[in-house]
C-alpha cells in the first residue's frame, strides 16, 4: 500500500467514521478503521458491530493498493493537525503505517484487515427515495424526544413508518411524544416500519446534513441503510413493538391557545431559572387571552410572568417539565404555536397553526 491524498479529503472522510468508533472497545480492532486502497480511491470503513459506515474519496497519487486497519482517532487527530493544503503520503512498512507530510514523519501500528468484522446486512430491503431537506427535518423535529431507558430499549430509538408516499417519524420517552410527517419522492408499494437506535439516528443526521442531494434509505425488518454523497451507513434496528402513537395523542373537546413562540420561550427561560427539583416544573394558569407562568424551588424563591395570547377557553391550572417545552419550541420555526389543553390533568397537544405534519404531546406533572 502506497498512496498520496489531500489533507482535506481524508479528514472529511475520517470524520464520517468517528461517530461509529467507540472510545472504549472490548475488541481492539473495533477502535480501528479499515483502509482499502485501489488505483483511484480510498475507502474507509468503521463498525461497532451494531452499525457500519463506509465512505470513499479520491486519491491524488497511486503507487500500490491494499488493505489494512489503523487506529481511527489517532489517524484522524494527526491528519487534522497537519498544515492546511497538505499532501499526505501513506505507505505500509511491515505492520506499521507510515505517514509523511512536509517535514513530518509518523508511524501508526496496524492490525490485520482480515480480523476486521464484516457487517451482515439483510438482502430484502424497501428502497425509500427522499430529499435531504425532508429527512433532516424529520430527524430535527423528533429525535430530541427519544428515551434513554435500557429496559425499554424500543423507546430509545426513532420509529420510522412508511405508507405509500408518506414517511412518519415518531419518538417518545414515555412522558412526551414527537410526531413528524414528510413526503417521499416516490411511493412505496408496501407499508413498512422500523425502530432506528438513537446512536444511528444521530449518525444519519450528521450524514444527511453534509449533502443537498436526494437520499436513498433502504429499510428492512432488521436493518436500515442510508446512502448519501458517496457515504453509506448501515445499522441494525431495535427489536420490539413501538407503542401506537395515535392512541397517545389526546382528542376530544379542548381549549386552544395561540401564542408567540419566541415570547413564550423567553418567558419560560427566565421563570425556570427559579424552578426546583429533578423535573424542573413550571406552572401554567390560563385565563382569557393570558397565560401566567410561575416556578419556585425549595429555597422559597419564585419567578412569575404573564404573557398575552389568544385564548378563550376554560381556566386551566397545570404544570409541565420546562425542558420538554423548550426542546419542542426550539425545533419549531413558526412565529406562533398552538397549544391545545384538554383539562388540568391531561396531556396537552402542541402544533403549528395550519400545519398537520408536526404534533407534540407533553404529559403534565403531578403538583
């Protein structure tokens, strides 16, 4: 193996692999990246046994090809710290990977490429064609609501549901729910769904943020793969049955409030400084065209504000985790939001006016 590549190209490629490489590995080979060189390109592959990413970039000078593995983070840090616009020369010398750039010479130890684990992806996958902006929006609008429960691992992922030409993303941790819909470029003949692990959702989000092209997602019963701009990410799905989100969304007679999103968020930020406890609770009291927001803590400190809004429903006295509301407000872009209250003891429904593609549900706190 003997080749030369630009610093910018290899740093960008290595960045795609680092999210998959775990810092602490029981198998040393999993800390390494697989390097595969042929006459025209360099292919890098990383895996944690649950997911795999592979990316390809162009080399500037080829002398000989081959396969090896090298420590991913050390290789990335070294290449990143080399001078900009460097041409980096790589070659194998026995079991050492030699790296030269300018006056610098470095060597990294390698492990045999034949020990690098192969990720077994399923063959039967439904192909989903979606714009990069739509998949970015789906992930950004829902992923924050994924859970962390190890004993309910089906909640620590994003449920993707594809039906005809619509893809729905659903996330919940049991106390809140986020639902977003988007339109596909092509309809699918069969409905399909799968729960994507949190780590994989984050990696897919980073991958699609780097491109403006259409994204090809292949979804099966046990795995998902995403192709974007020369990089392919593959992950196992979480086993288990995701809750029926339609049953969680409150319905029936409600009192609807329309309020300025930024004013509401700013007020929540100020008042919640004085909230106490693990749940960071804030209390809402609604009256005609007004919402009163208050919070207190064990030190008997208190904050309170009233905000004008459009509201003509029943008087409600209810408390929520302020973090849940703030994460929802941060994911929305509309000037105003709509909050539907179903009483002082039921979950509320948050949407954007005249937008059916986004729905958020937050359960109240017991006061």
